[in-house]
């Protein structure tokens, strides 16, 4: 009996050829690039990092988990510049500062969910994730009359199960593509240059309400981005609610009908 030995290299080449063949069939049948991303992401769930848009629209966000000493100043700067932002609030922070939560809401800003106790979501069960999300949504609703439909994982920590579970709660899972790293207190010049140089159409910018250098540099950032022609909107106004897909980089894109 003759034994045929197939090398690993030959197997790998065969798999690549098969992949190209399958993709060619899909593309020829539809002409739509998003199918490639769907194919690549069948086993991987991703949150929304940014949005593909031809419009110069961006969203500025603030995570509130610990202190509150700079929140009023941030709100004043936003109001002075006519900017509405999205604040992701932790439930324990909501308990400590209900009047600030009310103030954020009454000034026209959007409120998102940032869990109840700020745990690493990749290290807890789906039931615990849902409990963390629903508890905070209820806390916010008792103060503002409105629950949440946006969620940002604490520490930006997620895996496919986290994103899937967040979706099951009726929330969009939101990350960011521009990180100010303001929580590190790297210096006002560093924060300014990082943000204004990295923003593009559809960007979601991350700040923190408790970072001491943020109020000092925020006004200049807002003015410069406005000078560049950007319009500030809330995250809900920026993202697509339906007929979209998320590519392998976390960019949310509309599904275009031929």
C-alpha cells in the first residue's frame, strides 16, 4: 500500500487557495466588501470604535467612575462651546452624585452606562454582566426618567462573550478610536496634540471627568476641532442603529444596497 505524505506547507497553501476561492464566489455574487468582514468576524464580536461617515461628525465622551471635582467645570466648557457630549456613568458614581447626574442630563448631554461596580467584564459571568448593566440603567432612569442604550466596558476590557451579552441587554457596546490618555496626567500639550492630530470623520474621543488636566485643555481642543470643520454630536447621533456591520478594526459601516 502506498502512503501519501502531505506537508504542512502544502496544507496551508491549500487552505489559502480555498479561502480565496470562497471569497471570490461571495464577492462575485454580491459585489459587497462587507461580506469579507462578516466572513472574517464570524467567531469574533467587536464593539464600535468609530463610525464610517463622509460627514465631519465626531462624538466626545467622558467616563465618570471615581471623583467629581472637575465635572462642573467640564460642563461649563462644553456649554460655552455649544457642544453636547456623552457621559458614561458607573452606578456607584451615580449613587454618590445624583445631582450631578441630573445636571448632566438637563444640560442636554447623553448618558451612557459604564457598569455598576466597574469590574473587568471579561472576568465575570454573563448573568453578572447583565446585572451590572441593568442596575445602573435603573439608577439613571430613576434620576432622569430615561434608561440607557449605550454601554462602555470598564477598562475597555471585552471579549466576544462580553459584546454578545451587552447586545442581549439592548445596548450598543461602545469603545473609542481617539484616547486622550488624560487619566495619566501626561501634560496638557500631550493631550491636546494626541486628540487634534488623531480625530477623523466618525471618531469617538475618550476623556475622563476626574482627570485634572482635562478642564485645562478641553476648551482649546474643542475650538481647534471646530476650526477644522468638525461637528460634535452624541454617540447615539453618530452611530448607525440598523443595517450596519462592524469591520475587523471596530469601524461601524453602513450596509449599502446595490
